[in-house]
C-alpha cells in the first residue's frame, strides 16, 4: 500500500496539495492547475489515491470533487511528513540556520489538520535563541498563503524550562495537545 502512495512526482504534488490543506475540496481542473501537471496524469493519480482509501470523490452537478479522508490508516503520518516539507513547517526547516539556535519547534495538531483557529491556541511554538524578524517574515508568508492569522509563541529555553517546571498552565496546555515536531526531541520536550 505504501508503494501506491509514494512513487510518482505527480502523486507527491497531489499529496502536498491535499495534506497541506486537509479541509479543502478540489475539482479535477483546479487540482491540475495547482499541481501544474497534465490532466491525464492527475486523473490517474487521483484514481490510485482514491483506490488506496486516502481520497474520496463525489459528483456535484457534472463535476467530480476530491477530498482527503481523515480516517485513512496513514493520514496522521502523511500529514506530519507533508507539513515538514511544505508550508510553515517546510519554511522553518529550510531556513533553520537563519532563525537562530532552535531547541524545539512544533506545529499544533489542529493547525496541521486545517481546523479553524481557536482563541488562545498556539499554532507554532518555538523554543531557543530565535531571530524574531526572520521568524516573523516566515509567519507572515504563511498567513498570506492560508489567508488567516498564525498564532505563534517564541520562548527562550530558560523561560520554557522554568515555566514547564512550575507547571505553567500555558506551557502545559501546549504540551498536552497533539503536535507535529519540526525540530528537537519530543520526549525530551514534554518530560517533566
């Protein structure tokens, strides 16, 4: 089954499109436009991905629309992989050297799943000696791409350890929720 998911360049582009925006529904021609590939290749890959169970399709007024199925067996793993290569996660990893000395960087599970923004929820949490103007520029680019605000919290390692040891409600809230680790050891980060 994995071989059916990860072989072709077109399939990878389609996975990046759907898993980079997991709540979206796309028409075939829109998919062709966004992945910039031939329509026949796109249709072939859509059929394969639907056969594996990752995508679902439905007809609406003579048009076929596709969406990702969140109950797919490898959904979480693929979502994590894609969010480390495209979008905000990909930008952070590509520009890691410019961002300073990062100990931990993570995206919230609700952010990568494309869920609506909830008040007081952190989409991106970064711990270390961070170059804030560089991080701010990356976040602004992602806000423009997603057309929504990205709530991010930078924190020094000393402040993080202090607040974690004191069981600060804000830090405990971040550590208790699902996440996609971009940088650092997740077990070490949550260990009290």
